[in-house]
C-alpha cells in the first residue's frame, strides 16, 4: 500500500522537483529556527549593551560595545548563587517526592486494583477541573498551620515539596502508561517469586523510563517557574527561589543587569532540556511497549 504525500515520488525523482522541495524545506526550517532562537539572542546580547543602548529606538541588533559587566553585576548584586541554590533544593525535593508517591499511587491504581479504585481515580481527576488560583488560600492555611501537628511550614522547603506531591496530571500520565504494560510480564515475575514491590522496582520502572523522564521534566519545570506560591510561602528574602527574587530585587536594578539575571536564571532549564530531550521525544510514543 503506497502512502500519499504532499509531493509525489515522481516529482521528487526529477532534479527540478527535488531542488524545489529541498529549497522550500530548508527555508521553512530556517524560519522556524530564527523564530525560536532570535528571542534568545536578543536577551543574551541585550545584557551586553549599555543602559542607554538597550532602551534606544530603533534598537540595535548588535551591541556597539560588548559589556560583560551586566552578568557579573547580576551575579553579585542580586545574590544569584543563593537564590539559584534555593530553587535547586525546592525543585529537587518536589521532584523526588512527586516521583515516589505518584509512581506508587499510579502502580497501585493500575496493577493492584484496590477497592473503589475507580472512585479514587475519579476524585483525583476531578481536582484537575479546579482552577489553581482557587486552591491557593486553602493550601496556604494548611501550610501555615499543618493539621494534627499544628506546625508552620512557611519559610521551609516542605511548604513547596508537600503540595507538589499531589499532582493529578502526572499521576494519571503514569497510570495510563502502566495500564499498557502487558499483564503477562507481571505474571511471569510473580511465577519467579517476585513480590509486588520487587515487580515495581525490577520490572515496571525500567520499562517506564520514557514516561518517568517526561514526568520529571514536568515536575522540575513546574517548581522552577512557579511564582505565586513561593511568594506566599517565603517571606524571608534569603530563602526565596530565583523566580521570586528576580521580581523582589528588580526595583533599583539597571535593566541590563535584570536581563542578565534572567539569562542566568534560564540556563538550568535550557541545559535540562538539552540533556533530557531524548526522553521528551521517547515520551511522545510512551504508549507503546516493546515485546
């Protein structure tokens, strides 16, 4: 059965048709590359301009004089090492807890089939219909006075970690992937004497690397870019993450220094994408399982 495409194989076989195809294809790829890369170039070079040049109209595409002082000033004046470390601690803790508890819950709902499992899953998915803004006040009251323990988690990473664990979307994503793991694989593990926990650790998790990579990226990015919730949790400036610190400390800072600080703050996310891009692509086809 032949597959119909926009350009027929007969046209591609001709030199003129092949040249036209590759010209159009290369032009489209170049336009998309420029559309995505130009804002990055504009931000990186904007931090290297003088304060007068960065606000000039019409703007200059290339700095007249290259200044690296914007990056050094941002690193020192805005105390970026402290706030970046705070963000790393908060994002890493939220990622680890979310990965552990969401994976365990998804495995239980998918393979252990507990009583009222569908009702529990329906209740979890119902939380996706509630706007995040509507949950801010209840979350804050809970964190400010933790039930039973009657302790405050404000100005503590736990105030970020614990609410991040309850992520219905990632849990559902994991459950859908676990649902498609063949039952025969798990039954073979049971015949070999593996318990439920050993099956999860030795069989299910190694097969779930693509979806675990996608969930990890979602979890890390969600904490890294969040602003409202960390702003409410951390009143102590020295404990605030980079997203909050950039706003709190930008009042008396030059525009070039602020742009440089935003560039530095975005580097970890860019590096993480480059490192885990293979898992992102694999996660797109995470619904299929190799036999």
